[in-house]
C-alpha cells in the first residue's frame, strides 16, 4: 500500500479530532469563566462548588475522568434509574471540556486577581455595581493576560483528544491504529499523524494569537 | 483474582471496595515508579535540550527549537505508540514499562527545557553585569551567580511537572503497563462493576496529587528566593 492511500481515512479521523477539539474548547471556555469567576464569588455556595470542581478535575487524571464517564456513569444511572449510557462522542467532549475547563478556571482567576486593586477601587468610587466592575473594568483588562496560557491549554486540549480513541471514537489516533493493524506499516502511519497533530497545533496556536490581538484592541486606543 | 488477591462480590460495594484496595495499591506503586522514571528522563533530556538551545551554532539552536516544539505539540499517546511500534523495527526491544517511561520523559523534556531557560532568564541582568564588573569568568558567573539564583525558581516548576507526569501515567495502560487505572479496568472487565474501582482510582489520584502539590508548595517556600547560599 502506498502511503498516499492512508491519507483519506486519516483526514477523516483528523476531521473528528478537529470537531472534538472545537466542542470541548467551547465547553471548557464556558466552564473556565464560570468556575474562575465563581471561585472569587463572595457567595460561599458558588465559591465552594467552583473550588470542588476545579480540585477534582485538576487533581485526577484525564483518562480516569474519561473512563469514569464512559464506563462508571452508566452504573450510577442504573442505581438511580436514569439511562446515563453516554455515546462515546458525548463522553469524550464532556471529559475533555470538564478537564480543560478546570485548568482554564485557574487562569481566569489568576488574571482577574492580577487586575490592579486601584482599578477596582476607582470603579467603586464611581459607584459601579459589582457586575459592572466585573464586565466593564476587570474582564477587559484581564482577557489579554489570559490569552497566552489559553493558547497552551488549547494545544493541550488538542493533544488530549487522542485519548478518546481509547473509548473507540474514530479520531485521528484511532484511524492510525486501525491502519497500523491492517498494514503493519507503523513508521509511516505514525510519522504522518505526528506531523498532522503538529500542523493542527500550529493552526490552533495562531488562531488564539489572533484572538489575543482582538481582545487587546482597546489597548491601541488608549 | 489478580496479583494473588481475590475480589469479594455479592456482599455489597464496601466489601468489594475493601477487597480490591490491595490490587489498586499495587497498581499505584507502578504508577509512582513510572512517574519517577519518566521524571528522571525528562529532567536530564530537558537539560540537554536547554543546553543545545544555547549553542554557538545557529543550526543546532534552530533544530533543537523545532524538536522541542514538535515534542510539545504532539500527543503523548501517539508518541508512545510511535516508540512502542517503531523502536523494535530498529532492533531496540524494551519492556513496556521502559517504553512508557521513555515516552513520558520525551514528552515532558519539552516542558522541562523551558523551565531551565525561564529560570536562568529570570535572574535579573544586573547580576550578570555586576559579576562582569567584578571580573568573574564566564564559568564562575554561571556556577556562582546565575545558578544559585535560578535553581530556587527551577525546582518548584519541575515539581509541578512531576505531578503532571503522574496524571499522564494512565496513558501507559495502552501498552499493557499495569498501572492503577489498568488494574481498575481489569477488575471492572471481570466483575462488570466499573463504578467502584474507577471511583477509587479517582479518589486515590486526588489524595496523591493533593499531597504532591502540598509538598511542592513546601519546597517552594523552603527554597531561598535570593539564591542558594554558597558554602
């Protein structure tokens, strides 16, 4: 088999990987802001929930989380009488998003705390509500600071998607393993997909750099 | 039955949990061994990459930069499969555990090499200038001025990567390493009860990472920020 014949199935797998990355990134971003802002909340219930979420998902291994959602959650469902048998895609996106969201939450929290106190005091002196202070003063200044760590997390997330091949989802790593089993041509297949992941990571990182430029655009005016 | 221990089924989840704990703990030992071995390789290989990036030759710097970026941007799972399937084709046959530790070390060397660089660059330039004004040699500046101030920044950062390595060890289960998650999966496959073993693995991990993070924080606080004392 010529190596070019590997490409159609690999590209199919790459498309699954791209979709998984995008979905879990969106979920992760939402969770990052929710839990990152929640951890700074004066409400102890919101704060406690955020801390527990962050600690559990940062403190355990992603593969453990993935296996738990895919293999163990259905048994929890049986106990309480609800069908929680998640299809692999849902379990994969959920595990990836929950995991990266916990790491992102710490980035959001750190960036918000790095906003100079004088800014918050000024907002208070100008009689801004808490919500206005967050949206109009703290977040616009914190967002550009979040982008470099977010770029690292996005690439981390892309790499982590390879793990879903272990719950039989047909992503890039899964296709590679299939072709390898069929042809025994390990060197070619794995070299190709290493470079495919590398290319996707470069595209993703430059996308986040574009985002950084966009969220920092107010700086140019200042 | 696993590792000579028998699991207890049909007497409730608690009895089952208690009966599989020794098996999981044996798996945890392998997890820790893999962490230590992978971390050791990452620390050494990262140092080599960091040194090559300071090379006088531009080609060496560029090639090293590319290799580090490549290793950092590709999944550990794929690197592991690559090593596992490709090394034997070149006549290098390693036990699964060694291949796994090597993959962990290779992946994380990309991160540790950055740690060394960042640690050295974080030393204020005034220090180097002062050493120069005092007529210290290049070598002496590095060993007696730069390193003592860089090491307290480097060690805690390396510690954090050790914790990350520990969380990536379950990936080695795909090449048949019997670490804790693989043990739990085998128990689940045999007893059809995945809930108890996987939840226990999660809890064990949580305890382990909380302890490890606490130790790293202690280490960070214990190291003098102004630099290690010389003699």
